[in-house]
């Protein structure tokens, strides 16, 4: 099973891509789909009050400890 190993942020600091342990660079949307399908471990989806899904590490409070790929 894959895990997230790094992130890519835009100039606003928002995560736009992830790097997986298999070397794939995937979009945030693709990561959401893969997490929901159980293909990526260590990450969970959370839903805000507006119904928007987002990703959150299961152990950490944020993705701040993940290296930035660019």
C-alpha cells in the first residue's frame, strides 16, 4: 500500500500535488480518490461544515512535516 512522502505547494502555500511512496506525483483530487478507495494509507479524508472533503494525516495535525518537492 502506498503512503504520501512529499507535497507540492502553490505560491499561496496550498497543497496541489502529492508524491507517493511508489514515486507517483498525483493531484490533490486524485489523492482524495485514492484515499477513499483505500489505496493510500496514513491519510484520512475529513469533511468540513460546507461538505468539502480535504485530506489530513492520520497521526500528524497537518502536512507541515512533509518535504516540499519543489
